[in-house]
C-alpha cells in the first residue's frame, strides 16, 4: 500500500497550504483586534513550533528513502527471480499475490513478447480477473484453514486449494514459504510438480512433465537446481530486476 501515499500527498498538497498560510499570518502578522484573533498568540506559536518539529523529523526520516530507494530481500523474492532469469524459465506462472506486480516487472524484461511469462493473479484484481478466478488463487494461498473474512463468489463453489494447480494449465509456481497452505498443497502433489528452487523465503515449483522429463526441451537437471534454506537478508537497489546473464547450460553449448 506504499504506492497509495502518492494520492495522500496530493490531497495534503491541496488542502493544507491555506491552513498553514493562515497559521503563519496569525503568528507573524497578528491583528490589532482581539475579536479578529481570538486564539492567544503564545498558543499559536507553540503549535507552529510543534508542527515544524514534526515536519522536520518526518523530513529527516524520509530523505534517505527518497534519495536511495531499496528493495528488502526478506520481503521480495529477489534471488528467486534471478534464478528464473539465469535458467530462462518461462511459462504460465502463478505468483503469490504480494509479489505478482514485482514479477510482472521482472518478466517484462523478456524482449520476445510471445515468450514472456504470464502471471496470475496481480493487483489489477477485478479490473482484470473474474471473481471466480480470484477465488481460485486465494483458495490456494489461504487454504481451507483460513479463519478470516472473505468475499467469495457464490459461483465459486467450495474452497478448493488444489484447483489452482490445473486452472488454465499453469507451468510454474512462485510461492512464499510463510504461506503454509500453499507449501502444503504443492508438497502434496509432488507427483505432478517438482521443486526447482528454494531459499529461506521463496519456492519455485515447475510442472514435472516439463522440467523433470529428460526428453523435454525444458528439462532442468537436478544439479542445476538450487534448493536451500538460506535466509534472505539485506537490501538491493530499486527496482531489483534480475541481471540478464545466461548461465543456462544448453544455451552456453549453443553459443559455443
């Protein structure tokens, strides 16, 4: 929701200047008549001082964020996205909702639009997806055990976390390991899905028939997979897009 601060700033810029100007005039250009200036000057002065202190403090805390934007590795799957890029993994991709728009930015680096990975679902929400489609993916993310309030479509039927595994034939899943329901669902279907990447934050699962079959052109040898529990710490410069370097073995052979 940090992006919504922009709209808040616009409203503040629209509404606050007249009030600040009024307070300034009352402080430094007091009226001669007490009736025109019912508030005591001492009180106004203290209010102005407090406001200036608050503005100064907020400016001090905000300035580093405005001059050096960074992405927290413990929040976004920076290394997982780099793995996808390094191994040229492309396809219909289900991404944890909070990471979907980041994934869209990463996938947009693919110059070949036809080869570019697609994402479900992202923050465009009902402007792009039907309520039934949204329910499918939140069933997967939240699971049957979720006790919070949800607004599911009456046409979505019973909660079914497994439906996302087959709806529109996905080929890749990028999930947050902290969302236990998603991890549980994927682990229960290892006959259809194989773990390609894992770190302390994220997992990447690929369609078994595509990435586990030595006869498939997309086969990813187990030696080239990266499955660890390494914690994801530190920050990288915004927008933290993958570095476009090819370490894909078959691609290297082709180039040689």
